[in-house]
């Protein structure tokens, strides 16, 4: 089959595990990186039974494919917003080769059966690799402990309605006390949000969202999650850290078994975005101040925050056009995250190697995904070739996500994916998708 041809990438600027960029060639066979050298020739590898597909990567930079550890892809149940096929096409365009998806679908992913259903759907539809969280509820403790191969347990401590909201300390304590798998928390204090929602009732300016779900609501929940994690030495991951206060807290006390992530929007957008894009700036946790942006950046640069996730959470434009608070929270992200961060790198705010670490290497390490996140012999060939020279704007009409918009429309970015490779096979190349490709279920060691 042509799709399984070995690949020989020529003349790429290759990101090495030590963070340096070295010009050279990469040979891939059976989905694995087999050789990396200054110069490789197809004749070294051609045998009578197969040929080699050669890729000229002159002028391009080869990075490990992005592993996005927090996305909401809406299938099953909310496919009018997004589905696993459209979302994975958007991933391929964005250089995202693996994702970890959240349990707030319909039905909720709170049982082994619901997890298996998602895995089956993904095997049929996903162009890239996939993993799924199991959601914590009051009732589902046995499934939380045993469900496999879930990448972790997701707890919504706030910003969620219905069964997925787990905001009582006694119940949280019970979940933290049992088992040893990773717990990922959406940390916002629901009781505080509830009170403040009443206080600000009737205000339809979406900017009020950041005041209702304020910094204090996020800090209080993060403090509680940290307290429980320390009590049981339980592996904790804090999702989409959004405030300076939380970053400072983690700077002071962050046990070795705790990790944290930040989204591109919490780094690059702030409350001024409500004026320009209205409810398309509305998300949970909300956007904060320029001061928070700056402290989060510094925490990321200093290693207090470990990696980056998009929290890709698509809603239709019709839904977003509803007046606040009926407008849903969330924005898409997988198509723009890598270019957004690489643009920051090219503008001197960080290095390309740091971006690859935050968007791939560190994620693979934290979620214990074997053989991913580095360009090295024996590693899976999940790779992205990016163009760090050309700037192109984010345009609504280019978006492959089913929701069809971006909060970054008009931003002029570089570092766009030119070619995305999943398991040694090209799924996206110069604007074209190969929709017949399928990714694989991620393993967690
Ligand atoms: O803004 C958000 N929207 N944050 C979340 O954590 C959930 C998400 C969604 O599913 O829409």
C-alpha cells in the first residue's frame, strides 16, 4: 500500500533531543524513526519489495508532532458543533498528531462502556492519535479506578452542570484517596461562581464573565486540589491555569508529582478581547488581565507551568451570538496553537525548542505516553514540518473545525504546519488532507 511506504525526509532543520536544530535527513519505516543523519540516500534503504517516498524539506523545520492534552471534540452527542473526523482534520492542519479528549460529551464518558464507544468511534474516524479521559462523578468510583486505557480522571470542580460537577470536598477527598492514576482538575470554585453569578445577574456584557468567575474562584479550587494531592501524594494535573495567583502558588509549592498547563489564549489574550470579539473571547476559566498574561508566561518559561493545551471547545457561531450569559463558553484551538506559539518564538519571546517541549515532549512525559515527543531513533514518527519564514493570517474561511471560526482571526502568524506525519504516514501536506489515514489509540505506561 502506498500509504505505508517508508519515508525519507531530506534537508530538514531537525530538532534534536538536546534542543539544538541540525540540518539533516530522517528515515522512517513501519511508523518508526529508523535513522537520522546529515545525509541519507534512498538507495541505502530501497529493497526489491518496496520503494521509498522522498520528501524535500529544504527550508523547513522538523518538530515532534504536537500532543494536545486537553480538547473537547463533542462526539458522541454534540456532533453539530464538532465530531472526531472534523476535529482530527483540524488537528492535522495544526500539526497536532495526538490528542487527549475530555468526558463532557453525551453520554458523559464516565463508564468503561462510554470510553470503549469513544475509542471505537475514533478508530473509525480519527486521522491522528487519540486518548480519552474518564470523567469523575459521585457514583462512578469503580469505573474511575479501572477504566482503561483512559489517560486520567477528569474532575470538573467548577464551570460544569449536572453529574460531572464534583465540588464537595468530601467527595473530592474520596476520589483523591483511591487509586493512583492521574487526576486532572478544572479548578474553579463553583460555590463562589454561583454567588457571584447572582450578584451580577442581568448584565449581558460578556466582559462580566471574567469578574463572575474571577481569579479568586480559580485560586481557591487550585488550593483545594493541591491540598488533597499532597494529603495522598496523588498525581495531580492542573488544567488551563489562568491566574497570576495560581502561578505564584505553584512557584512556592509544587510537589514533584504535580503538573500544570496553560492555554495559548490565557497567554496571548486578555479581557480587552471582549471589546473586539465579544463572546468569542468567553471561555472557562475566563480570560484575565495583561498582568496575568505576563506572570503565566514567566511561569511557563521558568518551568513552573509544564506544558500547553488548547482546551479546544467549539461552539457554533449561532450559539456564540446569544447574549451573555446564554452564550456558551469555549473556543476552538487545535488549528492555531502551534503557529501561535512558534510566532512567539520567532519574535524572541521563547525558543523553538521550548515550544516543542511545551507542546509535545513534556506532555508525553507527564502522561507517560511511550515513544512519543522526541525526534530520536526508535521513536514513533509523529512529526510536523513547519515553515518558520512565511507569515500568513488566520482566516475564518480556512478553518477545518466544524464550528468554522477562530478567536485569532486576523492574527498574522508564522510556523504553520506544511506537512503533518502520523505514524510515518503523511496526513496533511501543503494544504491537502489525506482523509483515508487513521491514527492509533495512545498507550499510557
Ligand atoms: O470554556 C470552556 N468550554 N471550558 C471548559 O473547560 C469546557 C468547555 C466546553 O466543553 O465547552
